[in-house]
């Protein structure tokens, strides 16, 4: 377990829910990944993300799904692709990524608290 933090530290991490609009294999990267365009609603808009989701998800089944992502990290270069948000997941037993998703429908842009 990590060291304890104050609520104010947690509040600095802006985690929002969005809907995947497009998903395509990300070419030219060391580890297989999918490039996503995610709609976070009118306040944040559409953002791009690279996510190593290829073990459990195909691009086609990701389109239309709700996902959670950190939206206030600086953009990160992944190969030739600029990832603007960090899509969140948990490791499966084999180390592959399983998405963090809401279990009910919630509006795009909702912030985790």
C-alpha cells in the first residue's frame, strides 16, 4: 500500500467519465495498444488516449463504452501519438489491463469523488 495522503492530494487528480467515440490499433509502439477518442462532455470535450487494452478488448467493442480517465496530467508522447488523458484500468492476474468503468449510466464529464 502507498503512504497515506490528505483528501486535498486526492482532489488534485481530476478523474472523469467519458464515452469512447473511436478506437483503432495504435501503430508503431513497443507494446500493443489502442488509440481512443473519448468524449468527456462540453466542459472538457474530446480527448485522445493510448491504452494497452488489446488482451481483453477489441477496438470495435470499445466504441460506445464508458471509461474513466485522468484528464489533468500533461500530454504524453506514445510513439508518434500524443496521449492527452490516462485511461484507467486494473491489472488482471496475467498483468493485462481491465478497464475501470461505472456500473450504471452516468453523464460524460462526471468527476470521480
